[in-house]
């Protein structure tokens, strides 16, 4: 599925990316190509988090609808591709034990980044495994 992404660039900064169909889903990249690639990864992680939480995947709106939104008047538009078949389709409840301090930090981080606890933990785990895919 291709998701419309709004790209913006401030002076002396990377390209920032917002995914209007997925509130709270943001990304960035040093180049336009990297920004779109990172947006695809952010969308995939965001959708995986929604699925893990048992939430529905929000409806994708046409690019023209987003372009008409004054909030994105200065945006450069692109389409970021995500293979929905790669996403897990069934959430599984697990019981984990964390130190209270760590759980508080996780919850605070997730809340300030408009994520759920489960979505954040899933994304964090996937990010770590992506950086270091080999078991030790």
C-alpha cells in the first residue's frame, strides 16, 4: 500500500516527514530519498504497533484530500510504500516483568510520542533487531 507523506525542510535541518493518515507517525532523513525510505519504515512500525494493540489500520485517504488541507500547504508530497503482508495480523498478549522505573520511563516516552506502551515496545524491539539481526 502506498501512503501519502508530507515532506518539509527547514533551513539547517533534515527533511521531516509526516504521515497524515497515521496521527503520531513521523520520520526524517538527510536526503529526500532517505526521508521517504525512513517514512516507509516508520509507517510499518506504526501499523505493527496498532495491530499488536488490536487497533484497526486507519483508512488511507487520497493524496488530493491531504493536499487540500491548509495544515500541509507548504508540504512536498510523496508516496511511501509499505507491504502490508509483512505485518503480523494477530496480536498476542504476553506477560513481562520490568523494573517499575523502566516501565515508568517507557510509558512516559510512549505517551509523549503518541504511542501505546505495546506499540513502543514492539517498535523498539524491531528497531534493535533490525540493527543487529544476528543472534549471539
